[in-house]
C-alpha cells in the first residue's frame, strides 16, 4: 500500500471526537455514573490517596473518582469535555460539602503544566477517547515522576464489552479507530504507558449491575446511556432487533432469572510513573 492510500484510509480523529462528544452529551450519563461510585472508592483505596495530594480526574463524567479523592482530603481538579457532566459533578460535590475545582478540558490536550499532579485518575472515561496515544501521553505528561495514574476500564471479555460488540453488529464502529476495550488489556496498557512506567499493576474486579429486569435495563439505558441512545437513534425500524439482542445479552449474563443481576468485569490499573 502506498503512502497516499494509507493516509486516505486513516480515520478522521477530529470527526470521531466530535461524534463522541455528541454521544456523551446525549442521554443522561450522570444517571448511570452515580451507580458506579463504588468503583471510584475502590480505586482511591488502591492508589492509597493521602490528604493534600494533588489529583487530576480526566474524563471525569459526573465525578466518581473526583468525589472519592475529595473525601480523602486531596486537592482535586475534575475535568471533562462535556459541560453538563461537570455541572452534575459539581452538584454532587456541593451536596456533600466537598471542595473540588471543576474545569472543562479535553483529555487529549490537557491545559496543565508538566508534572502538576501527584496522581491522575479516570474511571470508564479516558478509555473512550478517539486518540488513545494522545490521551495516554497527556496523562503521563501532567503526572509527576514517582506519582501514579489510576484507571478503571472495562475489559473486552466483560458484560459491557459484549454490549458494545452487540451494538457494533447493528451500528458498525468507525473503521481504523482502536477499540476502547483495549484499555482493559495488559498488552495495550504496556503500549500506551510502559515506556514511562516503573510498574503497571492490573487487578481484575467486578461491578454488579442491578436492574429490575433485562427489559427494564434496555428501556432505561436507551434513554440515559449515550452510546446506546445514539445506537437506537441510528437503527430506526430495526429498533426491535437491537432491543432483543441487548435483552438477550443481559439475560445470558444475569445470575437471576427475574431481576437483572449482572457481574461486569473491569480492570483496575495502577501505573507507577517513572
């Protein structure tokens, strides 16, 4: 393949990012995010966050890792490129009387000086960036030597991994863009962070989704979860098929035959900055 052909085949990452921004701005991700709070708390403990440490939460959503760090008396800056999610995080912090600085920022171009933070975090956020290399480099850049980067990322084998593959069969993803689920694999994490890390620790954990039923989950998430919301918008008359396939995924993963009780694997990652 010649260079011209190769360049022509490369995805337009700016266009992908614009589409992703529209996706995460749709629905009401905060309604999903609040259920994941335990993940932020577990990550904060794994990172051994200490009072007065400087912490940056990247692609923070409505602030699960943000609030966990603030509860531990850290100096926290919470960032996302979706303004409505930052507002939701700020409302949560105010309700809990936690002091947090909220700032709109792109994970691929963080507006901070090198080595500004002792710790950098992201829970199910930075993994969805269009330019994975840029996002990883930015997290490494703003984290001081000896600091840590703490991540919680869905794994390819997880329930959420199967949900995205199911959606992808109905609405094919953009060709040439790396799957966000790669952030839950050791190989990709080594590619992204290994050159500037002393050590990368990966622990497989589970978050359990609890809904009234698989049908209730699909009905609820198609309204509030951006990727599913946009998928249903895209399929039009094929909506019943997509709904049936997602219900089947939830039913197959559920440990209960009535309610939906689904353990979902994720990777808890601690990257020790060189």
